[in-house]
C-alpha cells in the first residue's frame, strides 16, 4: 500500500519516551512537564456544576463568549491593551493546536519560518505540514542570547514568520525589553509575522519581566500570541488554550480551527470562566508558588555535583551535570538515560530540541511537583556521583 510520509524522521517525543521509562523503572519523574499535585477543588466543582447545568453540547467555534471576555479583561489589566473578545480571541485545544492552526493558516508552501533552537518540538512539524521550510537558528550556551546580526542575515525574501517563545521552554529564559524591540524592528523592516508562544507568561521570576508581543505597538498588528490555561491552572489535561491576534489574522486562523478541532470542551470553558470570576487573583500567586519550589531544588542540590542554573521563568529549571564524575564525557541524552537508570530520576536532555545541538551539559527538570516528590529527587541526585 502506498502511503505518504509527511514527517520523515519524526518519532515518539522525548517527553513520552522518558515518561514511559520512568514508569517502568519507578524513577522520580521530573521529565514531563505536568503537575503531580491536586487541582484547586473549586475548579473541579465548577466543571461538575457546568455539566450538571447541561453545558455538554458544542461550544461556539471561536470559544465561549464569556471566557473570551475574561481573557480580554485580563489582558487589559495585565498589559494595558484593548482586545476585542469577539474577533481577536480564539479558544483552542491547548497551545499546540493554536500553533498548528496558525501555521496552516498563515504560511504557504515555499515560505520560510525562523525558529530558535532549542525549540519546542511542535514548531517544526507544524511548519513542515504547512509545506513551509523551518529555518533553525541556535541559541548557544552559556547565556543563550539572541544574536540579532545572525537573525537578520537569516531573513530572505521567502521568510514569512518568526516563532519566539518567552518565557522559554526548555531554557527558562525571558526575552528582554531590548530583544522585543529588536524583534519588532526586524518584523517591520521585512514585513514579517510573529508567533509568540507565551504559555508560561504568569511564571516569571523577579527581576525578570514578561514582555508580551501583544503589548508592543509595532508587533501587535502582526502577531499571534498563544497561551495555555493548562499551565496556568495546574491542569494540563483540560487541553484549553487560546490565541490572540488582530482581526485579519484571527479570521484566517479560524478558517483552519473550524475544520481542525472545531470547538473545545464546553463544560471546561464554562468552568474556567466561572473560576476566573471567583478567583480573580489566581495567576498572581503562580510565580511565588514556583519560586519556592525552585528554591527547594537549588538549596537541596547546593554543594552537590549538580549546578542549578537560575531560571527567569517557566516551571522548569536547568541543571549542569558537567562536574558529576559518573556522567563526565557523556552527551546529555546519555546522561539523562544513566541518571534515570542509576539515580532513579527522569530528566529531559536539550539535544532533541536542537537541529544541530552544541556541546553542553544541561538537563531540564520540571518543578511542578509536590514538595515530597522534589525532595525525593533532590536526595537521589545529591547522593549520586
């Protein structure tokens, strides 16, 4: 039977592989980015109430109006911008669908899309499935800074769009105000669109600040910004995300969205809208919540063979295993495998996020875990090597 292979070379994601190995071996799983602690009981109650109230049929294709209005109000309060909930906000099946639908809607075969490695693994396939070419530009250790001269040189007449991720997964960095200004100038100079992945926008650690593409006057007319309630409500299984874009770009995105997922789980949308009404400060506590967990990890590993890299954002952190004798000379993939097998801790290497990985000795750990889980992982890591 003849069949098309539209994504040659793409296999099971590193997240799935490490999660499966952790389950098989009984390792502490700090690999996959999902919480192991319970949700706010109020959110659970509101989901049940929504279903009991009969909100179990299709939601409107763009999303529940009251939820889109909540989003517009929050963006206004947080970034001081006016967003039309009717024509500029779309509820999606998590951020991944928003990214995929945006690529199918906004780029065409032969276009080029610039991404920055280490890049979240859904970007490249979404670009390729749109028939476009993904141009990978590496962010290099030790500081993973944006090289704007190199970025400028990579732009060609075929460049259509740039994808940025801030706060960044897996680097845990945040774009500075100067970087956002450089991005805006580049986009204006070459008439480019921008997809800004901002799913961790509420998890930024002082003195760093989040600078949304939506808040920059030159980027606002040409940007699609992507967000996730799964991350901000500690509930990745809800699979409720959203994207915000100017009316013209939103209209194109919705053409794809309606034939992709069409609409998102109705009771979840009702519950989230009600929850945000009852917990208007729900997002304000996220950064302090995770900062404490960062501190727990850093203090526990102080003096060990693992050096914790200070994070600016996200609910991940990077650790450097370069001084750990049993891992010396190993690639990050080999080091992650050995840590899982010998220390009983699952992590994520950075190599799978690069097209051409540089030499480095960093692993990503997820801190969205119970304190008992983190302490168990810290004990195993501190005693290893």
